[in-house]
C-alpha cells in the first residue's frame, strides 16, 4: 500500500477517533450527573412517614363512663390509622383539611350518638388527632338499678341485697352522660361491666344486665349463682346440755323450714357470710313460740356444703334436765350407770340435783351442785355427794358443736380426771377418760 492509499483513508480514521472521544465525554457527563443527583438526594428527601396515631378526645358536657371513653378513642384511632399510617407527614399537613373532613365523616358514621365538632392533626411520625365531639340528645343521667334475685330464696333477699349495696353506686353511674343512641354499641360494654362488678362484690354470684329506656330509663340486673356449687339440701341436728333430745328432735321440721333460706345460695357465698346466715336463722329461732314459752336459747351453727347441716345448740334459761346412760369400757373402768340431773337457772348460775342409778346392784346415789356458764363455751362447777362421798370441781370447754373437753378434780381422793367427748350423733357420744391415778378407759354415753 502506498502513500496515496494512506492519504485516501486518513479522513475516515480521524472521524472514527473523534466519535470515540465524543462518546467517552458523554459517559463522563452521565456519571457526573448521577453523582450530583446522589449527593443532592438526601437534601430533597421526603418527610418522615406517619408511624403511629394518638387520639386526644374531648367530650362536650363532660366525659361518660371511662369504658365508653376508651371505646370512643379506640374507634377514632382505628379509623385514623387506616387513613394516615404510612402517609408522608408533610403531605398530610398540606392536605389536612381534606383528610380531616374524610375522617370526620367516618367517625360520625361509626360512633353513633356523637357528632364531631372539631378535628385537627398535629403531624409527625406520631401524629396527634385532636377531636372534640358532642353527644346527641337524648342523654341518659344516672339511672335507678333494679336487682332481680329470682334464683335466691325470698328470706335470703335482704342479706344478698345488703352485700350488693356497695356495687349500686358504680352501676348507677354506668349510663351517666351517655347518649341513648350510643346504647347500640355501648350496651354490650356496659353489660360486661355489670357482670364484673357483681362477681367482684358478691362471691359465688354472677349477673346479666341491660339498660331499659321505656317507660323510664333504668338498669335491670338479674343476679344468679355463678356455678353449680349451690346448697341443695339442709339437715338439722340438735346439741344440748340441759334439754333431753327426745324433746328437741320433734322440732326438727320447724328448724328445717327456718333454714330454707339457705337453699340455692352458692356455697362460696354462704361460707363467706356464714355468721350473717346464722344470725338470720337465730332470729327465727328466738321468735319460735315454744322457745319463748320455755325460755330456750337456741344458737345455730352452720356446716356449709352442698348438703348443709344446721346444728342447733339449745339450752333452757330456766329449767334444765339431763338424762344419760353411761357404759364404761376397760379392765379398770367403773360400772355402768344411769344419771338424771334437774336444775334451775338464774342467769348464768344453775343449782342442780343429780340422781345416779347403778343397775348392777340397784344402788342409788344422790348429789347436789352448782354450775356457772362463762360465755357460750366455758362452764365451771362444783358437785358434792350427799352420802358423804367425794366432792368434785370441774370445768368444761366446748371445742366445737361435736367436741368438748372436761377436767375434774376430786378433792378427797386427790386425783384429776380428764375427759374428751366426741358426739357421734344426736343420741350417742364417745368419751376417752384418763385419770391421774392410772385408769384409762372409754365411755359410751347415750343422751336421752
């Protein structure tokens, strides 16, 4: 190839070289533009998106019950979150009027009974939604509470109502400042609260409640046992140190009738208020005609369960009578005997005379003595045999309706006898006897 050929192709080579240089300059310019935009991007970055909504609520005329206020705040907050969460906070600030109008319409539809008076935003990552609402008339005041105790015996109504009384002020306030129209969504909230208040106030009971608006506004609360553990049956037992059981047992049906108020009560409730129930039965026993006629003091003791026993501790305040047959069991035990004791009480002091019959030799022993009651559980006394036998001082302490302990000191023989008595039923008791001079034996006592 000659010089002429090179001269011929030189323009073409130069044009290609110029195009390559121009292309490299373009890429350099593009890369520079990207770098500039990358640096400038943080400066033009969008504002923080809304991540959380906080509702600040004002109710014209005063707040209704806190549970109602909480539901209002939750409902407004849910609607606001759906509208605002994830949006650019600056965009929301610029569009506040339109967005607030949308939220106002939603709240007016969702929250029945209230009208939105004002609604504004304080935009940020946590945006405050400031709402002022007005209740729509008619507005409920504090309403009377009507308590229904259909599952409770009428004689127990006064006690149950007394226990429920502390809950009534809160129940009356449930509807205070609440629009009647709002009962559509607030009614279930108030009903749950009624149940909680009754269960926290009266152990063993629950309740269902509703707000009635016609003919007058009132709160109707139906109280019933909370579970199946209720008193289903009542049994009666008598205990006495001065009246023969043959005379007491004939009054068992009347006492059972007096204890009918226990039927249907929750076992938990009856256990918690056992003393009050005993007082209610004691009042009926005190008004019982035979008890007044023969000056009998009767004190009931309850053993609460699904089958509840009423143990009546009955003693005459004037005339006392006791009849016991005693069978002693043991190699060194005394012979069996039958004892009859008659006394006359003046207040807590009772002089008495005692006749003991020993069947083995048909011997009789007479004794006289006096006993003094120190309260309802402790008795002290002195007894002396009229045939010149030993003299005895004693003290008796009732541990429970079915158990007592007795200590006796015999002055001439100078020994102490301790007896633990357990009553098996109305007519039969078992005693364990231990004496300081050695003998230990069992005694079976029939209380006639």
